């Protein structure tokens, strides 16, 4: 499935979670609820996926942890904070580069209107 199709499905699922729960809860609750919604929509995902990191030919002992990897194509970084920052976006871009993925979504469930809390991050897309 193409990254853009997957991202549309993820955003739709996140909007459903936000519609049901509203803003103001903890990040982990939104992540878990998003996983439930993805399952209900029969969308494949991996939660808290450990990804090995290599530095100059050496595998580092601490893996990278992705909140969600959806359909093995889109990385999702779920947040529940006052505002997303450039560091949040840079972090997701680094995740994309390290995993050789092309599309990531930062989703901030704290926004009163969720669509304002969604940011697409691209890596050579």
C-alpha cells in the first residue's frame, strides 16, 4: 500500500480516537486507543517497534523505539503536548532516515481540532 494511502487511513483513525476521547489525556492512552482503532479497521501496525541503530559499522546496544510503524511504511509519533516543536519534527525525520522509510506522521492529540495537530514529515518522498 502506498505511503499516502496509509497516511490517510492513519489520520482517519486518529480523528476517530480524538472524536471519542477528546484532548487532555496522556500520550500512552492515545497511542493505545489508536492501536485499537487500527485493529478495528484491519490496518497492520507494530507498536513500540525496536529498530537497531548502527554507527560507523557498530551496532549500538540501545535500539530506536518507534511509537508505531503502520503497514511497514509510515512511522507515527503520537504526542499529547501543548505544541509540537521543530525538535519533534527533526526527531521523526531522523527516524525516517535511520529506518529508510519515506513518510512519518507527528500526531498531537492535545489539539482541540486534531487536523491542526497532524504534521507530515517526508524523507526523499
